[in-house]
């Protein structure tokens, strides 16, 4: 039976932030541009009901990659009411991190540039790993404790070949 609806594409992802200005600066370092600055927009009351909340007030900035202007956006939101909670940086206590992954061109140059800008990484670049089709991969933290994964795959490859691994690898 034919469906009367379908998802067309990923539209945007909300990233909760402690400090909107600091987060905008970080995502600019990654190469994002501000598409729509909503720092001074007064949220109407219906916004809370859409999210299933009693109240919702915040400041936001929509950002997009210039190389993918019609691609998904990142919606950075600093929640004013209620205030968002930010657990300690993941990994230190064994908690599962919140991860946002970006495919990059020249992961080694990205690592070097961000490291020089004072961005904290979990380790140096991992790879290459030919069995995975992985050129390199590294993870850093955004100002909010989110783990940002930067991954470079071999040309023409959509995703890593994780199913090619064996338990011994």
C-alpha cells in the first residue's frame, strides 16, 4: 500500500548550548556560517507546546555549511527557560558521549588547525585503516561537552566498512 507521506531529508539538528556566542564561534571554526540569527527573537508561547514543554524560551542561531547550502542545518539553542543542564564532559566517568559526526576533507589538516586553536581532542588522528576504508578519524569537544567526530573516508565511499571487521581487529 502506498504511503501518503514520507520524510524528504534531514532538516536540522538542535544542539543545546551553554553560551550561544561561544558555540557560534566554535562551529565557525568547523566551517559553518550563520544562516539565520535568532538571538533576539521572542519565542511565542506555542513553541513550548510544540516541544511538549510547559515553557520554552531561548536564543538561537541556525548555521549551515557553505559547501552544502541546502543540506541539514545546526540549530544552536541557549535555553533561557528552563535552563538546560550540561553534565560533565563525557568519558571522564565512563558515561556515553553525545556525538555529532562530520565528514571532512583532509582530517589531518583539520586536526592540526583545531588543535592549534586550542580545541581539546580525545586523542590524535586514528588511521588510516584500509579495511574500513578510513583515511582518518579524530574526536574533539565542542564548548558544551558534545563529542565532535571528524571522519575522512576513501573517495567514493559513503560509510565505513565496519562489517568487514572481525572480532580480532
